[in-house]
């Protein structure tokens, strides 16, 4: 994004100033000093290694024992504070506390289980006796079938509640519902048949027009109400709308309101035989 003149200035600055001038000074001054200081320092460290090496090794091992064990191949959590983990986790918790808890559980678990079993048995007996007494003395004598669910009683059986309960219906009612369904299907078939008859002139006109004028890239103008096809299309659409309106009114009269209770309607045994 910079021009060639600006890039040339940066290139000259880098090559002549940084690499040329500063690099030459560094090679002439820093490099000889480094060549003389580093071997001397290395020689001194090598001569004094019997003194500082044991101390450094001891400090390194103490650091690994107290803070972080870099030589261990175990889990990461076991590498941090190894001495504390060994003393607290392995010795105190696993070696002393855990056996004490095991001995306590060996004695306490059967006792607690026996107490729980006795409590459950007493609770079952007392609750059953309480329910029977209340049912015999209060509920059976004074209670009535509730009209709706409340905090004292909840309906669990009866019309619309029990799964084995069904509503009965007479044969004339079933016949009326069947006639309504058959008439709805007949109206659907009749509407489809009459719509095909009404659309037949338009389809024939479209087929004739396409076969005659399609080679000349001519198309029917559907939106042109002044043309023959437009007037014919308007008349047919008007008849179809009138037909659908009439049939929908009749379907509304024949439509039966359906709820979940209709699935529970059954005929009587005498009507089925």
C-alpha cells in the first residue's frame, strides 16, 4: 500500500544503517567480548562445579518434593505438592481415616438398615389402619360423590374418567351420522365433477390456441378481460365460486362437532347383533 519511493527509503535505512553500520559495530565490539567472556565464565563454572552442582541438585530435589515433581509420570494432581499428597491423602485419609470409617460402617450399616425397615413397617401398618378407620367411620358414612375435584377428594372413575367406560348411542343416531358423512363425500365428488365440466371449455380453448398459435410465439392474455378468453374465464370463475359457496353452506350444516368423548361412543349389544 506504500509507494516505491517510500519502500526504497525503508530498504536503504534497513540495509545501510541497521545491518551495515550497527551490524559492523556489533561484530567488531560485541562478538570479540562474547568470545572472551563466555569461555572464561564456562571454565570458571566447570572448575567450581563440585561446589555448586551438589547444592543445585539438592535444591532441585527439595523443590520437586515440596512443590512440583517434574520427574513423576503419574497424574497431574499428584505432581503438585507431592509430600502433602503423600502425608495427607495416602497416609492420613487412606491409611487411618478410611479404615476407621470402614469399621464404623460395618457396625452402623446393619443397625441403620434395621431401623429403616422397622420404621417402614410401622408406617405401613399405622397408615393402613388409619385409612381403614377413616374410611369406615367417616368416608363411607358421610362422603358423597364430588361434582368436581377438590383438595379433599379426586374423581378417579365414572363417565369420562375410567378407561373402561363407554357411552351408548342408539341406531338412528348412528345412521344419521353415517348419512351425514356419506353426503359430505358425495358433495366433494360432485364439486370435483362439476368443476371439471365448467373448466372443460377453457381447457379446450387453451389446447386449440396452443396448437394453432404456439409456433408463432403467441400467448393467451389471461388478464385481458375484454378478450373472449378473459370473458369466458370470468364467467367460469363466477360459477365455480357460486358452486363452492353453496357446497360449503351445506357442509357446515352437515358438520358434526367432534370431541374426545366421540371416540368413547359404542353401540349396545342388541344393536350390534
